[in-house]
C-alpha cells in the first residue's frame, strides 16, 4: 500500500486550479510514455470544478485529448442527460469542448438505457466494459488507470461506497449497483475498492470543514468499513488534495 501524500490549498478555487494543472501534466506524461492515457472522473463541486479549470487552462493543448480514455468512478442511476448525472456534468464542463474520441468515453448506463431500472445489470455490464481493456499488471480486470479521481463525503464515503454497507466490503466484483443510499438519489453504480486500488494514482479531492473529521480518521488508519475513503489507495501514489478547512484537524 502506498503512503498517502497530503497537499493543502488555500481554498477550493486554488485546489481546482492546482489539480487541473496536475492532471494535464499527468496525462501528458502518460501519453509521452505509452501514446495514450486513461482517467477516471468524479462528480461533485470539486471534481467538476477541476474539469472546468482544465478546459480554461492555457496548457490544454499539451494533451492529445483524442487519445485519452475516460471512465467514471460512480454514477447516479438517473435518465440519460439528467443534470445530476456525473456524465452530464463532465460533458458540459470539459468533454464536449476538447475533441475526444467518442469511442473512448465510457459512461455508466443511465436508468432509461437498455438495462432499464436494473442497476445491478448496468453495473455488471460496466464491469464487462472494464474487463475488455484490463491491464496485465494487475490481478483486477480493469484498465490501466493513470489517474482515478474521487471526492470524499461528510461521513467519509467515496465514489458511492458508504460506511457500514455491503458495497464497501465487496472483494470480488469491480462494479456494483448501490441501493438505498443515505444521500439522494438512492440508486447508484460504483466502482468497488478493489477496482479503485488497481489505479496507478488515486486522488482524493475535497473541501470544507465538514470533511475534516473523516479525512483525519482516514489518514490515521481508519477501517474502510467505517471510513470508505480510507480504503481508496493507488498502486503507485495516493494523493489527498484538500483546502485549508478540510485539513484543519490534521497535525
């Protein structure tokens, strides 16, 4: 397990700008090494704010966006185009503006898609999508994720893995349908911790005083069943990107 690194920024705007610059650099480095890159996106104010900053960055053209694969760490199981879907927000913030290859954008199925309202079937299909391009360097059937970005909730959830639920304890599946979420909407699709841990780098990005206690607990070694974000680690690097409020209980 990699040791967690913590970077503290003045506020959410500075965090988003710094993360955007870091993301462009990481993608460009991956493309220089392999010719392509793979990124897992997250939603929320911070995650979408990072994408908006990438779009406005003067370094935007340092990346060949047609050679980037985009995935999602979790998704609200809502109709296609719903403004609350992470995919919808990511498209508006970045993907619709940068010349991506549509075949390399891999959203999770909506609730009005071919699986209807069966979130478990949609999750199983996404697991199949991941397995078709799985990376040889891991035992988990997922692609080579260069960067996997996540948020952190006030109770310590990450992706759509909430404390004291069977989903955070999942060890076999890479993607699960999540039911009866404590936050709306109640039904979601999420990568599991084994899939998250297969990523080269995991970035946990969050802001606000309400996140300070779960962040401190995660960094102190809390069990994932209690603080799911504690179990989100990368193979090569685990990076916590925080604002000053979210970090105010850290040593």
